């Protein structure tokens, strides 16, 4: 039985992570940036599951479980913040929300 | 070229394609839907890796709840095509090269790492049958404290979201 | 053994007086200030008298008597004690300093009676006495230098006593700075001294010289170098060529100050120092020659300037410079006793001259210009007669103090080992000039018709507090030289014999210590002395002065007209001050302003400090731009960091495999 080598999954995870970073740096809409973060988290989850499979342990899966839970909580609060910011600044362009500067 | 390989490559392509669409889409809603696509393909990959529970949780929670939340917010805020502002020269010029470099570096590293060559060992049956039960046992024994802590975390998140989104009376 | 064991008392008393008058004197009434000031010096003088009595009972082996009180400095090998010593030379100096100081203090109660800052004057005077006594009593070079610097300080304070007068302030600064130049040489000399002898204590140093041969007659050799450097200090402090320029300006100070500091005591510190270091000088013939040459040249040069001055105190100032030259001439040709003898007699008659001049100025209501005087001899007789006695003394009229000392010096110059004729000739002509200008002073001031408005100036004799010191000094100016008188009839020269242990304790092979000519019969010696060149030239000077200023008073003007060039040159003091200003002061100011101030201070130092601040500010300004508030740029920075860490992990920390 030729199963897929673990390294393939890890490479895929790396690719997805890199794409998530590029998206984070390049997109201007706050919500899109949030989604890029979620993409990165997913890539990391993939890596965790792959390693769990590789070492034949369940700890990786438990960790993935917690990542998903925390991502959910984070998304909820984060989007609430985004809504509040939109109500105040009337824009979703992250480059125009720049008051925290020198 | 066995079936797992084919499934893997299809799902990998779909995932990467979804990620690229997320970057290249002009409307946020398109990005959101591409992300859902990515998540679904990842769920299939989890199944390939023998983590059915996680795959299920991924679909139910991630794709089914979080992304729905994203879509709702996009609709609520009527997020449209974003303006082309470019205030950061650093991001404009250095962002892509650096990101790609990081990507390739990590990929290269993963490809040639000691772990990567491991083929998933053990029989599939042995893993699948016991995995969910095993997982839940781990969750409620070894990782009980983090489990309970995350429930409090969710509670706080709910409160936070409520407070933040409340209209000023 | 009361005083010998407690030598510090002599120092402590004037210091105490200075402190009390200085700190509390503002609130004292005049009699209290007087009591403190005069009292401290008179008790010091009495202590010196007692010291002399005890000293006479010491045996030869106990001299020099040294008492070390505490260790002042220890730094490795460099050890300086607060140690005081007494030998015959010290006794002579102590006597001169305390006695003349006492008389000046008493005189000052009258002269300064109407002055503001009366208490301050006495405080400074006492402080000066303290430092001068320290200088004289010191048993090592460093302590002597403390006294040396201290008297310089007091000189500055007292010259600038009327500190609201700009010319007085400038004169004080000029004195301090000019002597500082000499003091620099002195300091280097001390360093070289310590380096050579590994000690600064006189006894230790002199004991080491016993093993040293006299050096060659050349500006080389460590002893010669030391002596030359120490002598530069003396050039400054004792106003010789070329550092004499401060002494005439120092006349800005009150006349008692001029009498005490710039005639009798401070300016003689250089002479004392050379006499004290005689074992070194005796072994450095070139240095001795320089001393004699500088002395002779100064004696002549200053006398020429004194010929045409119109300010009575300036005449006396240049006369002091000239007489100091004679003292150095005597020291330089090996006749140390003659030099010190002249120091003592000069203290008497020059002190008297200055105090009497002060009396004249007091009578004239503050005017110091001789062309405004005339015919005063009947109006202020005591001043006149005492001043006349002093003039006889300084001119070298036989019988008076100056005659004996000057005669000894010129005789010693005659038999000097190098350039004796030149030195003797300079000294002789200088003596003639001295006689001339001193009698010129007397004739212009006291004889002839009054050239002032008798209704405006009320000439009156000075109070007793001023005239009594004049009389005492006049007595000493007469009899002060008689300690050497028997020498003229082939008897013993008591003074030289008294001092000889100091100058023969460390004899060098082939050293030049000139202590007398070949013996002749008594009457021949007397005749020789009385008809020798010095007497002739002194009387010649008196005659010419009489001719110029009494017999035919138009002669000076005609003389000046015909010799207009030289006359103008001398009148402007050979343009020495202008020369120094142009050659030294202006360039120095230029360098200070343009180089040291603009380039070094503003450019380098301020530039560095301000530059550091500027760099910090500018780099901060650059760096804070990073916090732009733009989240994308923050994200980029994070990515950069991530890339960096990943590279490190793969490369440096070797996690690649």
C-alpha cells in the first residue's frame, strides 16, 4: 500500500502557510486579512495532523481540536471588533485605520 | 498511482487553488467562499490521514460556523471592492518576495526533513476504530484542564462579542 | 628651646591674624584690626628674636636645625613633609622679613587710615607675611614653592587692592601671569630635581651633591638644567630681564605694599632661593654665569629706564629691578654672602624709600608726579631727611649701608671667572646711573621752587605712625652695613663669616665661592675702598644730578632735545610692554580665539556633544517612522523577522537536517 509520504502533507502545509502570509501582507480589507489568518491556522492544523499520523500519537489531534476552538473564539471577538471599528470609521480599509502611530 | 495519491493531489490542488483565489479575488465574499473551499479540501485530507473526528470538527465548526460568521459580517457591513491604497512601501515591494521566500524555504525544509520520509505506518484499521474513542479519552483525562479552560475561553469570547457589538443606548 | 621646638608658632601667628581680620574684621573697629594685625606680626618678630638667642647657643653639628611636623604628601617615592629648618641664612631672612613687615604694618595704620576695606588690607598683609615666612623656613623645595606661590597670590590681591580701579586689576593680573611663566620653569625644575635626587628635602639633596663633580661650562648636564629652570622662577618672581614688566605696574597697589612686597621681601625670594640652592649652583658654572649675566644686564637696563621717569614710585620700581640685578650679580659670581648682604641692606633702604615716597604722596594729597612737586624739604623735614639718608645708602656713599654691600658685589664681579670685565663694567655704570637718578628724585621732589598750586595742595607732615618707621629704617640704613665694616680695615667681615657655614657646607672641588680678595695691609685696604671706582662713580652721579637739577635746570630739557631718539626710547621703557603685546599676547589671543575657541571648543567639544545628541535625535526621528500605524507594514516587518529566524534556524543553529 503506497500511502502518501508525510512530507507531501508538510509541503502542502508550508505552501498554504506562505500563501496565507502573502494574503495577509497584500490585502487591504480587514475581513480578508482575518480570513488569511484563518488560512494560516488551517495550514498549521494540517501540519499537526500530519505529524500526529507520523508519530502515531493522538496529541497532535488534541492540539488541532484546541486550535479550532480558539480560532472560533478569536473569530467571534475579532469580527465584533471589526464591526465596531466600521461603525466608527466607516471604512474597512486597514490602511485608513492608522491612528496608533507616532 | 494509487487512489490515496490521486485524492491527495486533487485535494492539494484544490486547496492551493482556493488559497490563490483568496489572494486574487477582488470582492471579500469571493475570498470567503474560496476559504470554505480550502477548508473542505483540508477536511478530505484529514480523512486521508485517518483523523475522522478532526475532519468532522473541521467541517462542522470551521467551515460551518466560523466561515458562516465571516459571510454574515461581510453581508452586514456590505464590504465591497476594496480601494487600491498603498501606504506602505515596505509591504508593496518587500511583501511578495519575502512571503514567497518564506514559503519556499519552509517547503524545502519540510520536503527534506527527517520526519517527512516516514510513511504512515501501522494499519489503517487499527487507527481509525480507536481514534475517536482514544481522542475523547485523551481529551477528558490528560487534557482535561485545557478542555475546561477553553470552555471558559469561549464564554469570555461570547461576552466580549456581546459587549463590543452592542449599540450604545 | 622653646621656639626651636615649636617653629610653627612663627608661621601660625600671622596666619591667625589674617584669618581673624579676614573673616571677622568687617565688624571690628579700627583699633581692633590694628591690634590683631600688628600684634600677630610683632609677636612673630619677638619669636624670631628669641629664636636668634636660642640659635646662637646651638653647636655647629646641630645646624641646620630641622623640625618635621607631619607628612604632607606620600605618593610612592615622592614624600613631602611639612618640615621647617633654621640655619644662618634663615635667620637673616627671618629678621629682615619680620622687622620690615612690622614697620610696614605700623606705617599702614597711618597711610591707610582713610581707606575702605581697612581690615581687608591688614588681613592680606598678614597672609603675605605667613607665606613669606613659609618660604623662608621651608626645609624642602615643595614647601618653599607653596610659600612662593602664596606670596604671588598675596601680591596679586594687594596690587589689586583698589579693585574698582581697572588699572589696578590689570596690574594685578599682569603680575600674577608674568610670574606664572617663571613659576612654570620653577615647577619643571622641581620635577627634574626630584627625578635626579629622588627627594625634595634640602638636606638630602645637598648631601647627595657631595658626591657630584662640578659640571662643564656648557648649557648641558642635569644640575645646570635644574639650576637654570629654578632660576627662571627667580627671573619671574624677582623681576629680572625679561620678566620684569610686572613690577613697575605693581605700583598701582598702595605704597606700603610696594615697600614690603615689591622692595623688601617678595621680590627677594628669588635671591633667597638661589642662595639656598648654592650647593647645586656651585656645581653648575654655566648656570652661575647666566645668573650673573642676567643680573648685571638687568641692573644696567633698569637703571637707564629710571633716568627719565616722572612718577616717583615708578623711579623706585625700576630702581628695585636694578638693585635685584645687583643681588643676582653677586650670587652669580660666587659671592653668595655679598648677594644676601645687599638683600638685607636693600630691604632697609628701599623699604625706607618707598615708605618715604608714600609720605610725600600723602603730603601731596595723592599726587605721585615729580614735575608737580618741588621745595618740599622745609615742609616735611622728617620725610626729607630720612629719604636723603636712604638715597645716600642706595647710591653707595661711603659709611651708609648700601656702600658696603654694593662695594662687595662689584669687587666680586671684578674677580669673576667668566666675563668679569663686562659684568663689572655693567655694574659700575649702573651704580653711577643709580646715584644720578636717585639724587635727581631727591632734588626734583625736595629742592627748587614749588611747582604746585599752594592753595590747592596743603603739604603737611605725616602722622607719627608713619614717621617713626621711617626713622627706624633710616637708622638701619646707616648702621646696617657696619656689620661688614671691619672688613675694610682688614678685620673680619662679621656678616660673611656668620653666613659662611651655609655656603661652605657642601664644598665642590674647584667650585667658585668667592669670599674675598688677597690680604693687604689695613690702611691700604681702607684707602683702596674709599677711592675705588664705585665711590667715584657714585659721587659723579651726585654731581651730575646737582648740575642738572639745581645749578642749571634747563640742562635736562636741552639734553633730551639733543638726544631725542634715545630719550624717547628710554621714556617709553624701550617699548617693552608694546613689544610683548605684539609678539606674544596678540598671537596668543589670536590662537586662543580662532583655534582653541572656535575650532576646539565650539567645533570639536561642542560638536561632539551636540553631535551625539543630534545623531540620537535624527536617528530617533528616522526610526520612529517605522511606527506608521499601517498594519501592512507591521506585517511585513513580522515576515522579515520570521524569515530571519528561519534562516538562523536552518543555517546557524543547524536544524536543517
